């Protein structure tokens, strides 16, 4: 059963200085989650639970709306999830199986076997196309309605993260070959290649495709201009190498591309103003159990429907509501 948890649960956060606590937290997966995504309008969340399969949550009412599993009578370990830009479709993945869901009815639209193990998904408008990051060293553009690969974007290592702009004109992929690459979806041409010193574990694209983020494991988190390919700057904590084991794990650009929200392995969520990369706010998420030193890293971040509202989902199974301090 879920429960709303007030700010008072965030014991010990008063000592965190500039790190604010969430306004409130909603339990969506006990004891935690494999995966999570927030709809672009901030009104829904899809969760892949450690024990109970997938679920779609309405965040306006704090209610679980649908339970989603890939086979009847089982709790599927759903390890990757993604919303379409309009929030009208969700894709879930478990190893090499894919299901496309209608968020209005809760029904399954299509079911496919993926070409290889799925590490990441980005959906295009209406859930018609899916960009899949695969363990066979490729990102592929997959027809989510009819099945089949439309285009292949090749790397030299497993593809760990992918992103599409809102119109699915641009595709971004991050790989264990230490590169992030920007692709033209229509032609398949590589438009930019950004090299890091370690595996690229996280990428994000602004909805209008003007800016990209690439994060390398234990290396740098860099914001790029997608047209020129030039570096706009690195997030401050990554100007020097970070402590081993700490990195950014989630990111989302605002609709107008002027803000960037990030989440980390140490439970921080930060809001950055672009292009200056000035930190405007920082929050620290509570743990399910204060004595437990791991398992609360950030799975997803997003912007809420109300002005100044932000959201995060932590791996210990909570959606957190955040607000900018006036």
C-alpha cells in the first residue's frame, strides 16, 4: 500500500546546509524500484518495482491507476521505462521484451522481442517510434507499432543511455565506448561525437534539440550546443574528477531548454540555469531507513505542472515533490 509521507520524515536534513528537503513524498514501490520515469507534464509516473512489476501513478491524486506486467500471473522485473512526449504512451522493457501501453486505457498496444538486451529507451510522439539502447553495441530506431528496426546507430560498446528531442528529429546515444553521439533520425547521419575519458552512462536532450547533456562515469557532466558541437560548460562538481562511486544518474531539460534538473547517486537533486550553468536550487532526498546507506539514488527527475515545482523518483521507491524556495 502506498502512503504520503510529509516533510517531517527527512530527519537529519537540517544539517545539510543549502540542501533543502522535499515538500512531501509518496511511496510507490516497496521496498524499492528498478526503474522509473516521469511524464513530461509532471502528472504521471511509471515505476518498475523490485517485487510487484510495473505500475502507472497519477500524481495529482497520489493514486496507482494501472498495474502492468508482461505476462499474466507474474510480477515482471521491469528494468527500463519511458514516456512518449505527450504522455499518451509508455514503453516498458524486461531484458529483451518490450510492451507499449496506452496510458488512458491501461491496455497493451503491442508486445515485441527486442533485438538484444535493452539498457535504455526513448519514445517519439504517440509512441510510434522507440529509440533503444542495446547491449549489442548499437542504438536502434524501432517501430513500436508494427515492429522492426528502422535504423541502426552503431557504437563500439554497449549503449547505456538514449534520448530523443520532442519531434524525434534528433537522437542521442551514450556508450561504453566513451562517446556520446548525436544522430539525424531521418538520414541516420552522425551529426556530432563527444568524447569522454570513461563510459558514458547518461545522456539527455532538450525538447527543442538545441542542447544536450552527456555524463561519463567518474569523469565529467557536460552541456553541449547541438548545432555547433561546442561545449557550453561542465556542471561544477565535475570540473575535477569526482569521488569513485558518485555520479549523476538522472537528468531532464525544461520545456524551453533554459533549465536542467539533475539527480545523483548520493540522493541530491539540483536545478541549473542555462547557459550559465548556475545552480539555482539543491535538495536532498530522505532514505527509507536512515541506517541504510544505499538504495536511495535518483532514478528520474522532471518538472511539475505548477510553476516552480520539480519532481524526483528515488530507487527506494518514493516520488518526491520539490519546490523552489522564494
